[in-house]
C-alpha cells in the first residue's frame, strides 16, 4: 500500500513515499515543493512518482523494491545543498533532479563527492555539464541552444523595433538573458534595455511603466514564470501592447492562471511537448485517468526514472560506477523517444527546443519565422 510521511528538519521538507515496508533501495527526487516554482515542482514529483510506482508494481528493479524520497530544494542554491545533504544522509543511490539550474549546479558537487548518480529533467544551464562530473546527466538540451533560437527569432522578426531583455537574477534566468543578448547582438541588433528585476514581487507596475515610457515593443524575459506572468498581465491591464517573448518554463497552466487574458500571443521557446510522442501515449492516458494533465516537465521527469532503471538493468547492479558507464555507453527507450548521452552527460537523440504561442485554448507550436 502506498503511504507517505513528512519529515521536517532544518527547514527542509522531505516526503518519503514507500511502496514496500521492506524497501531495499532508496532513490531521491529534489525539486521545489514550496515557493513560486512549486507548480513546476509538482510536474517533476508527479512524473517521478508514477514511474517509480510502476517499477514496483512490476516487481521492482533487480528484484528489489524502490523507496522514493522527495526533498524540497525551493529552486534555490542553499536549500538545494541542504536537500542534497539530506538525501545523501538517507542513503540514496540516485537522484532524479534537480529541476532548476540554480539548484542543480551546487547540489551536483555534493553528489559527485558522494558517488551518487544525478539526472536532471530540466536544468538547462551549460555549467551543469561543464564541471567535468561524469555522474551528472540531463535529459534536456542546453540553454545555449535555447538562447540561439531566441536571439535569432528576435533579430528576424523585430530588428526595427525597440527590444528589451530582462531577467530575474537567477542562475537560469541571467545566463539565458545574457546568451540571448549575445546572439541578438551578433545579428547587428542592439537591445534598448538590458536589466534585472527583483524576483518574487507582488507586482511590476513600475517596470511595466518604464518599458512603456521607453517605447519598448518587444520584451524577452529570462526567468521563472511568476514574474513573466505578472508583467504580461499588468501591461495588458494598462492597455500597453507589449509583445512578451519568454523561455522554456512558460509551458504550464500556472502561467495561464496568473497572466489571464494577457497570455494571448505570448511566444516562448521550450522543450518539445512530450505528450505528442507516440511512446508517451499510454503514460499520458494514465495520468489523465487520474485527473492530472502531464504538461511541462512531467514526462521528462518520468523519462529520468526510465533511463536510470534501464541503466541499472544493463549494469546488473545499483553500483554508481557501473551505472554511470551504462549511461554513457547505451541508448534508452523512453517517453521522449530513444535517447543517449555524450561524454559530458548532455542528452542526445531528443527533440530540440521549438517555438510555441499561447492562446485562450492553450499553447501550440508556432511558426519559426
């Protein structure tokens, strides 16, 4: 029977989900369960939990049942380090996470030292796999590719209007904004404004008013969805026709709920919607039967467990060194399709980032030019 209990210590929320009273193998998932990014964290948690449940229902892995421990990293560096220490102390052999780059990068150093395999479903900052940690992987492409697409898109469509680039100061948002700026500038186009906003504010009316006063027609925003949604909504409320261009985490109902009617026409570059893959159809149907829509990174998190489980089977052991070698030298069948990893731990074989546009019926693939 599935049961869960909450452990609270040192300000860290940890959910232990067990499918057997005698589970032998512990794995972790680190994701924001609280704070402004908890909506995306729920996608991560749901995807991992279903995949682990299915493993146990099928008899476990190498004859062992799997115990999942979910730690709250708040999408923040210090909390991520605390979460990593907790998971390491709990004896996990693998971590599905972290979701955010600003959490994944500092936590990865601890997993490297402890000899624990880490696979992120969504951390896109290039630095994660540039550290030389052989045990660190991700199932999404890098921000460098996302920024290239964004910079090209801005230059191709809006070279003759005033463009602003803003970010939220996070590792993810700032790196993406700076890389997008660089790509835009390589086209000979200079943005009218490049700046950082204070994340976590209840409103951004001053920021919106300043953009309008400066004659900004297009805003590229690098950062998390809460602030992007507020900026879009507050521009809409004042009748300011601001074209918002966003990044990959605008692909959730959370953005729609906060932005409201201001979502119409918002464009963003994101990982391909995994719900469209033929291999994902049974899993998507199962989520929907439970009343949950597996949007955003849900299926990417599910794929992380698929990859790790297949690597364990190929290695014939849970030993991290053997599993790492299996990850580097094999391909894996997942809900994202067949994928593998290069020497750095970056994914190969999956769809790249593509453009989407929001409407009142949801987000849909957009033409690239």
